[in-house]
């Protein structure tokens, strides 16, 4: 910790925020940024409830849930206690050849909560897939769970005698993570494809789903699956909400169309519920809006209530049996920190809070507050669209936002937001009260109308 500040910077006072920020600038990468960063990050000292406390004493209401994760807010006593309690037993042991209660119980609870056939909304169709998602692969992060889901799909197809089915199909506008295979199914225009053309595997894309149900588009989905059924292992989509790819919502009936067509052709259906899972859209899982059960489902982000990195890929017994009977005799994946007991223990505590059911009303009230507060922005100069679903509010602009200025405008209102591209959006912790929702609305309005 004796590194001098970078040349040209003014020397900061030793030991204070200035020193930390100088070291940050000298050594620390931040997401999607150059080195050093374009603008100075805000230094957070602590967080509690729905508030982030900055080192300079300011307090910000969190409108981001730390990227969809902190659904119960910060320093929640139940989550804190689960973590402390588990740390007194063991923080980690390897998962090869060993097992433990936190992982076992978490897996069983996830299976119980996951969508299952005939479980919720009426599917109205015989082709609703296997009864449920019975098997759980625990892994480190959302992107890794997507990698595992793809590996499951490719291994299963191979084992079932379809080695030619090696590609993936999806719709445009999606986001599935930053590692290479997930990047290959991110939106080819808004994603990082242009940066990686020739490196990323070429996948099959269809247009982004329209907001409303459109019969012609539904036919397009079926046609894509039919045309490529010899070469695609799976269709992968974010159900109902496309998150980081553009915060777009679509009619859940498209998911039924995908379910029926994939089943008809023996193609697997993967739902990436990493952003939508655990109540954000108003249902515990977005798949429930359509009454559809995928063959494989990824969860992450809010799984631990935002405490630790943990994700999972769940699959049906049919997929697990295919993989396990094929060459290799198993799923060829095994991260070092698989099933980390600390992460599993805090995830169990988060699921316990969700099972209390308070989130249902909380999400609805946040949605109402966002709708009432943001709808008046429609028609303002520069505003292209306003949309709200579950506990998510989006103001889409007709131009790219000046991220630095828009963030600063929200901070001036006492709100933490992270606008990107042409989007100023919020997904607050479920425990956000009406007054703080109103403050977030003011922050979104300030960020959306800056400049
Ligand atoms: C965030 C996200 C991922 C990637 O998760 P990481 O934990 O950041 O690797 C994948 N899919 C969706 C839908 C996401 O929102």
C-alpha cells in the first residue's frame, strides 16, 4: 500500500478518501471502463436499509439494488445473522466428494420454488415440458451459470444422438453475461459482437420480441426453430424482461410459443432468470407469467439478496439423465468455490424472507409509485418512452445519456442510479418505502432531463 499516486495527480491527504480514490484510479478496474476510469467513482463507506452512505457524509437512496441483487436492502439482520452463523461453522470446503447442509438445503428449496408444470398459470397446452426443474448446479456467478446451462444443453444433445446441434438460438436485444459464450447470445448490435467478430461463436438470431403479442412474429419464432432444428441445441431467452440489453418488456405468450416449438423439434429451452428471478417482475419467476417450464433455468443476482456471488443452473430430470448417460458420464464442470457454504447460507436466508410473502405487496406498491411518478415524464422533450413492470421503472430517451452528468443529477437529488445508453432506469430494493420511491422518481426525472 505504498504506491505513490499516478504522475500528474495532486497528492491527496494521507489516509483519507483522497488517498483511496487516488489508489483506485491508479490500480482498480471498474465495469466496462478504461484504465484509469473516465470519471471518479463515488466512495461508499457503508450501506444500511435502502441507503448508501458516502465517505463525504452524503446518503443516497439506492435505486439500483446493486444491479438487481440487494432485494432486501443492505445489512438486513436476518441475512447478516445467517452469514455470521455459517462463518462460525465453516466458510468453505471443496464440493468434490464432500457435501454440506447449506448447499443441500438450498438446492432442495430452489427446486421447490422453481416453476413446475401445472404449478401456476394454466398452461393450456399438453406440451409444457417435464414436471419441474429437479437438479441444481451451483456456481459462482450468473455468466458461469449460463456457461453451465449451455454445456448442459450441448452435452444432452450429443448424448441423445444429435452431435450436430451445437449452436444456440435467441432473439435480439438480450443480455446473458460477459464471458465468451454468453456474449455470443447477447444483442449482436448493442452487445460486444462488433468488438469480437471472428472470435465469438456465430449463433442464430431472430428479431427482438415486440412488446405486444404479434401473430406474425410468433410465426417467425417457430420458423427459426424449424429451419435451424438440425444445428441448434437450445433456444435461450430472458423471459418477459430483457434487462441489460435494453430494459425491454414483451408479451409472455411468446414464451409459450417457444416452449411448444422447441418441444416439437427436440430443442431445449433455457430461461435466463438471473435478472427477473425472485420476484422482480411481480411473479417469483418471470416464467410464471406464461405458465411455462423451461428445460434449464439460470438464477443469480438476487439469489443471495445481494450479499455474495452465487448462481445456479437448474435442469429437468430428462436433461440430467441424458447428460449422465452420455459420453463423459457426467456434467464436465466443477468450479473451485462450487456450493460455497457462506453464499448458500445467506441465499437460504434470502429465500426464507421471500417465502414470508411480503415481497408481493412491496413489489406492487413500488410499481404503483414508479408508474404514478414516471408517467408524467412521457412526452417531455428527449423522452421516448416510459415503462413500468413489477418493481422496475424505465425512462427511455431519444438520445444517449451523458452517464456522468445524469448520475450526478440523481446524486444531487439524493438517489443512486446508473443510467446507460439511452436508458434511465430503476429497480429499487423491495423494502423501499413510499417516500423513498418518491425520491427515486425525482432522481430518475432529474437524470432523464439533464442537459
Ligand atoms: C447480470 C446477468 C447475467 C450475468 O451475471 P453475472 O453474475 O454478472 O455474471 C446473465 N444474464 C442476465 C439476464 C443478467 O442480468
